[in-house]
C-alpha cells in the first residue's frame, strides 16, 4: 500500500506547481501587456519626434545641396556665354543645352530646367529646346521671373501642364539688374520618396507648410494636412492631438528656421491602438497556450521522473519481500536515493564554479596580454595600463625592470614539426616555466607570447645588476630544454624603468639573441656583449643590406653578383678587418633569415670560418647558403600548407594589432618568405590583400573599443595601432561610412 501512495506523488507535485505557476503567471502576463501598450505608445511618440526632426534636417540638407547645384549650373561657362553672347550664334545655344543636360543627368531630383534670356526674349527648355518667349508654354514662370524678385533662390510651388513641381529661380541678386535666369523644376514625387521614404506607413502622414499656410509637400490627405496646419496656428506646443473625420491623430512638429517652414508628422492613433490591441490578444492567447503546453509537459515530466522512483520501489519490494511492511526502512532507503541525486547536483555546481574560475583566469590573462602588448609595441606605459600593473602585478612595485627575450632556435623546423595549436601550447609551457621559476624566488615576472619565434619576459627586481638574475635565467633554460625538448636562446637587458621606451629596448634585446652564432654556445646574452661585438667591427664597415634585399626578392643572380663584389672588397682589407667584415655579413644574414633551416649551420661562426683556408672557398660556401635561403623562401606550397601559413599570418596580425609598425614587410620577415610570394598566397587563399586585411582587423578592434569601453579617442587610436589621428579617421570613415564619434553614438550605450 505504501508504494501505491508513493506513485501518486507526481500528481500532487503537478497540482502544487500549477497552482503556484498560475498565481504568479497570470498577473505577470497582464502586467506585461499593460506595460507593453504604454511603452509602445511612448515609443511611437519618440519615433515620430525623431522622424520629423530627421525629415527636417534631410530636407534642409537636400535643398541646400540643390541650391549649390543650381548656382554651379548657372555659373557654367557655356550657359553664361549663351546668356551674354551673340544670340544668333547657334553653337552657343547647342553648348548651353549640352551643359544643361549634363547637369540634369547628374541630379535625379531635377525634372526640368529653363535658361531664360530676357534681352533676347528666348528660353532654352531642357524638355522642348530653344524657343522665343511668345512660343514658350510656361508663361507663368516668365511673369514670376519678371515681377516676383522675392522668389529668387527660394523654393515655391509651380504647376506646369497639371503637374506640380517645387521650383527655384537663380541668380542670387534679385535687386541687381539681371538679364539671364535659371529655373529649376524639382520632381516632388522623387523628392518626397527620398525624404519621407517610399513606403510610408498608412498610419502616418507627413506634410510641409510655409508660415503663411501654403503646402509645399505632403501626402494624399490634403484636407488632413490643412487641418493639421490650421490646428497648430492656435498652439505653440511641438506636439498636439487632433480629431479628424472620427479618427484621432497625434502630430509632431519641427520648424525650419532656414526656410520658415513647418514640418508635420502625424500618427493615426486609432490604427496604432488597434494593432497594439491585436498584438495583446495574440500575446495573451500565446501565453495561455504556453501555459497549457507547460502544464502538459510538466505532468509528463513529473510522471516520468518520479516513475523511476516507483520502479526502484518495486525492486526494493522484490528484494526485501517480507520487510515491505517496515515503513521506516523503505522511507529511509528512498531518502538515501534522493540524497544521491542532490549530491550529483552539487558536484555539477562545483564543476561549473571551477569552469567559471577558469574562465575568469583566462579573461585576466587576456587583459594582461593586451596591456603587455600595448606597453611593448607603443613603448610607453599609459595611465590605464599603469593602473592595471599596479593593481594586478608586482612589476611596478620594484626598483628596476629587466626585459628578457626567449627565442626558439630553428624556428622553421619547429613549425614543420608541430602544428599551430601544438606550437601555442609549447610556448604557453615556456611561459609557465619562466614565470613559475622566477615567482618561486620571489621575483616579479610577466611573460607574453607575441605569436612569433620568441616570447618576451618582463622581470621586476630590487637589484640593479642583471648578473644577479643569471642563476634563475640559467634554471629557466635548463627546465625548458628538459621539459619541452626545445632549444632556445635567452637575452636580458640592463636595468631600466617603466618610464623608458620598451619598444626600442625590446627590438635591441631580440637582436641580441642572434649573437649565439658567434660561439655556438648557449648562455645568457647581455647587452655589453652586443656592444663589444659592434665595437670590434672595422671602421670602414661595408653594408650588406643591398645583398639581403636581393635575397628577400628571390633574385639569385643579382645576390651572387653583389656577394662577389663585397668579397673583392674584403680581399683588399687586412686579414683581421676581412675576418670581421665576414663575421658582420654572416651576422646580418642570421638576423634577416634566422627562422630558415639554411641559417642554423651558422652557430659557432668562428668554428665555421676555420674550415676554409681560402677566401674563394668561403665565397663558394656563402653562395651555396644564399641558394638554399632563396630555395626555402620560394618553394611552392600545397593548398593545405598555404592555408596553414595564412592562418599563422592572421594569428601574428591579431597579436600585433597594437603595433603601429605592423606591415606586410614585417610579416614576411617574421615568416622568412619573400614579400611578393606572401602577398600572392594571401590573396589566393583569402581573396583580399594583406594590407586590406590588416586595416580591416585594426578597424574591427577600434569598433569593439568604441562600443565596449569608454576610452578616449586618442587611447583607441593608440590601442588600434594607428600612427596618426588623420589616418585613423580616414580609414574608419572609408570602411564604415561613419566617423568614429558617429559610430559610437549609433551603438547601444556601453554597459
């Protein structure tokens, strides 16, 4: 009997749930429909107010544009020649008509134009051609030109052959004696479709009146428009209600001080309220249907979920047999089963909390990386980033800062061995190893993966000499090698501060990691080593930059010729100067192509040079190296390989968006490909140029910052990687059609 009573629990739960649900649900539905009606009416009013002001502004803009266009047309050289020249010269009339047609072709609102010469008593009509006053069909306009001087450069209604136009007379000096005039007849239908919209809702009406009650433009409801204008003459408010033919209209008014016109926007409240009421009825119907569906689903769900407990009870009955009458025992067993469900729920909650914590940590890491990137690429630490590092890290709480670069050796082989995601994980492991070792020693450190062959490590210390950090840095090298099996080079700067330019320092320290080619030994490179290397170079240094340019462009013959020229110059130097010049040449090749496999043999340059007994042997070896470099840079790639390279290009761009010096040349240098090949490959894979992609990504970042932050325009320009304000504004306007300020104002408020 106890199990039968238990099987009815789903029904009691269903009745209780539905009672509570109805008590809460029904008042909520009625409240929401009432609030919706009120909000809909208010929204219609706000929209109407905005719309009438928008129509007024657009009208003023278009008409002023037409004024300027009319003046340009009137001042056209061919038209002026006809007005002032010999009227018997038919070529002047033909030229004037041609200019007249050209101007009309470029302005669709102008339906017809007259060029009137009062001296010769002749008119050039854009529709009918040249004619004398006596033969001209529109005598009304001739009278207005002759006697109504107050109409010059003003818009007024004009009817020709039962068609109503908006007309304007030029020139601009009505009090000056003029003999030539230009009349524009503007197509009202096209103009109203443009200003009011071609699909104006039937519940709305728009009209424009002069201050003396003349309708300039309006819809098909002339009597309604006149009633609206008449009603406002006895009111000073910007919006009123009127009754017209049994319907109630709410009118919004806007005044144009430029033309002394009144703009009216009318909403038929009867139609609007009918639509709102119909929507309320649909909402209520849908709500009750939803309530019924929810009730059915809950009943089925309750029966199904609690039915499993009934099945469990049946199993307990079969298992315990004679003990079924022991009510307490069965109740105890069922209670234990329910506790297990609760326990599983708690486990799910704890899992979600852990996922949330992980998401927060990832978000913090993203923000930290953004601030670090901006600091390194911009060079200087802005106020927001300084506040972040003061609050979230210990870097700025120390006396001295050090910048260290960890560069992955044989990077091209590293890329070929691991796919993109694996490379990111390995570099993430290098970051964690570096930070953990330093943090354990109480040293502040923050690392950053710049999406290239190296990572940047900022270290905060109380010691002024970098040698005090050598034990920890050597420990980092050992752990990276033993854990990740990756060979890296590590260089560290002298002590600096947050006020110094980190960008210049970062470039210098990155270059310092290339000194591994001198001895081939893996140790911590310091700034004084580079200074010693530079001072050891001969005073008459021969620049290898032209040779490197030929190699980057894939021009093998020119590169070999340039190498041979330089080797001839080296041959004329003393032995020590010749050797130093060769070392400098090899060093520059290492810097330019350090990611290629062909360069990896340069480790321990002194040992490499000792293999050759003559300059000719060395020259032959260098020619082979150049051949290998160009071959690696221009080797054809299959489509899947191209897509992987483009993916890496995009990742590099995303991690360097804040760098104002980001360019196609920098990317080609990073990937060790020729610029022309990289451009061609990117266009083939994506359909767009790399320059366009970089600009698009920078503008996308700027749009995100405009809508999701309250940063100043200068800060957004800086974070988006633009060098100048003018470049940013021009690029943003080109891609979005709006200025940054207009774009920010057009978006929802920043949360």
